C-alpha cells in the first residue's frame, strides 16, 4: 500500500496537545486510521510491529513461565506474536504455532523469516487436524500468548482458529492477549497497543506520534467506503445547494466540488443561471432568495441527502435558511448562513472562517491551533464545527482534529465554497465529523497540488478537478 508521506512540522508546541488525544476505547477503524497516519509520518509498519511485539514480550516475561506457547494468526496480530517469540527465546522454551492461511501479511511473513534464525520451535498449522497433532503443547504450556486475531478480526471465528481458541481455553495456562482478545478466548491479561480496544486492557505505547491521532492524514481516507458493483443511480447521494444572490459563482463552485467529491445529483437553488451541464439549476422567483421560494425549496430539502446552505447567499435570506433547516436531515452551513440564530439540521456541520466564528459566537478564536481548538470546544455550537485557517480545527462535542494541509495561496476567494461542497458530498455516507476531517484534508491536498503548478495564480475553480485525484486515486492505489 503506497503511503503518502507528510512533511510540514506542526506550527505549535505539541507537548500542550495531549489533552486533545482520545483516551477511552477506540474502534478498529480508528486504530487503522492512526496506524496509517503514523506510517505517513515516517514510522514503518514493521517498526510499529517491533514495538508492539517488544511490549508483548515484556508483559509475557512477568509470568516467569518456563514453557511458552505463542498462537499466531496470519495477519499483523500474528506478527506481534512472532516478534515476541524472537524476544523471549532466551528467557523460556518458546513454541510458535502459526496459521498458514496462504495470505499472510507482508510484515508477518517477514517476522516468520526472522524467526527461522532463532532457537524457537515453529510449527505451522493449516487446518483443524494439524492442531489435533499438537494437543500436548497446549497441555504442557505455562503461558499461552493469543496473537491470533486483532483489530482485523471480523464476524464469527472461522476454523481452524476456532479450534485453536477452544484448545487454549481448555488448557490450564493463563492466556495473554495481543492487542485484544481473539473472539471467544478467555483472557488472563490484555496487552493493548497505543489505545485500548476493549475494557480491562493494559495499554502500552508503541511510539505512535500524537499527530497521527489528533491530525488528519492519508489514514483518514480509509474511512471512505468502496462502492459495491451492483450499486444503483443516486448511491453517491443527492445534494441541494441553497445560495447565490449577491454573489453568482459561489453556489456553482460548491455544486461542482460536491460532484467531484462523489455526489451523484447536485441541484442548485440560486437566482442566477450559469451554464453548467453537470448541475441542475432550480431558478428562484426574484434575484435574491426570499420566502416566496419556500414552496420550491422545502420539497427539495426533504428529498436531498445533504443540503448545503450559504455560498454567496448574502445577509438578507437568513429567515429563509432558518425555515428550510427544519426540513434538513444533514446540513452544511457555510458563509452567510453562519449568523445567529444559527440554523440547525438533524445533523449539522458549520464551516466558519475566523470572522464568521467571531460573528456567531461573539469570541475571537485566537491565532494558535491550541487556542482555536479551545474556542471551538467551549463554543455552544450544536453540531460539528470546522474552523478554517492555516491549520483547520475540526470538533464535534467530543473529538478534536487538526488539518495542516493547504497553502496560503488558498486565501483566494471561493476556496471555502469548494471545501463546503466537498464536505456536503462526503456527509452523504460519513458523519459530519469524519466528512469535515476528510473534506479539509482533501481540499488542502488539492490546494497543494494546484499551488505546485499555479502558485498564487490559483483560482478556486482550479481546485475542483484535483479533488477526486486526492479522494479516489490514493484509495485505488491502496488496494
Ligand atoms: N501497522 C499496523 O497495522 C500494526 C498492527 N498491529 C497489530 O496488527 C493487528 C491488526 O492486524 P490485521 O489488520 O492484519 O488483522 P488481524 O491480524 O487482526 O487479523 C486479520 C487476519 O485474520 C483473518 N480473519 C479476520 N476475521 C476472521 C475470522 N472471523 N475468523 C478467522 N479469521 C479471520 C483475516 O483473513 C486476516 O488474515 C492489530 O490488532 C495489532 O495487533 C501492531 O503490530 C501495530 C502495527
Ligand atoms: N494560510 C493558509 N494556509 C493554508 N490553508 C489556508 C490558509 N488560509 C486559508 N486556508 C484554507 O483555504 C480555505 C479558505 O476558506 P475561506 O476562508 O472560507 O475562504 P473563502 O471564504 O474566501 O472561500 C480553507 O479551506 C482554509 O483551510
Ligand atoms: K489477539
């Protein structure tokens, strides 16, 4: 999997940011995101695995076991077990029972090769019968290490791992689990890496930089779902953009950006028609959006997956937005819809820049990402906030994320409209928080690409064709 390397250092002292890292249980998807981001910050999967296996071996040695049996699956969890075996070979009589599924991960295969140079007994099993030849090993072990399934386990456990787990449970030996217990195994202790995945885990650091967790990165793109083959028209989502009036181009930029970020149908309710064959124009009665247009707009809000309100709207249509927002399932509120009283949908994403944030909260968010994160966290805005700037700050009431991508060339007018359109399209399938993180990351990456070719001559329009290259090209490479 090609890993896109990130370079720019964080423009603040990160030692103050540990409060923004999540400390409670995390999901396998979140751990995969963090792992991938750590690798994009220059720490290889093998190095992470070496740290994990070392931690595992140190905990295993606390048992002072004479005979250790390490059960290894064919994924990277198994790799952790193989590393631990190599580190424990002098301390105990170590036997590794490793599952040869035929598609071991590259890292785990590397660990197995290294083990062949160690004084460790290594036995391959491929089916249930292979295991039944080694019942004595289970009965003689003083300690069993469970490195069969970690965060990649899914669904009910298939053979021969099922039998392996049953044999481990039937033995007298305590079971030490790598990262999290394989489903059904009875743990004595759980040695979790970086963050706990299940409760009652002991957590060991494996050297993952805090920025891999509190920052956006290529790992965030893993949250984008692959489309199945038999999809129907509209699966990419129907987006409605409500905007325009004083400004003509803004809603069109948002609409085109939404299409480029994966939306299938994009309708633009705006007074001014611009000839864009890919977008559906819904005309308004006058040259600004007024109450007279509600009969047209409300049914469109009801049928759209996500509604983006605000691009180019001007200050006079706020009442209309407040009325429409009651009919909106998932709403993105940008630009001129960021006025008090704040409109809100069932699920809302607000995308203010500094001036708009000050206007809706009455507080200047400050300059450093630290202060801006505090300001967003302490604002009582009811939803997810993406506070734009040199470092974007994304926060829902629980989590905080910082996005460093982008360049000063992006201060050109309209880049915020593009960002809002991207977030709207992503929100069809993702939460407001994940959509904002990926939207900010991708729009910034697109800005970096265009700055390389156009410098300060970049226009917001230039960003649009670069969006799918960031969102979809890397995912395809990742296959
Ligand atoms: N860079 C990384 O990704 C790192 C991963 N680490 C370890 O790697 C683990 C994640 O590794 P993977 O993502 O490779 O996944 P796992 O090693 O957890 O399991 C994936 C393997 O199990 C099989 N499998 C999945 N569900 C199954 C089921 N229900 N029955 C039978 N077999 C099943 C899959 O076919 C695959 O071969 C973490 O839990 C952690 O222990 C650590 O080494 C830290 C670094
Ligand atoms: N100095 C900067 N460095 C990097 N990215 C920036 C910088 N200034 C702004 N951006 C990004 O450019 C976009 C600007 O959006 P916004 O301020 O809403 O512009 P506008 O409202 O003029 O369209 C945001 O995505 C923001 O993250
Ligand atoms: K495990």
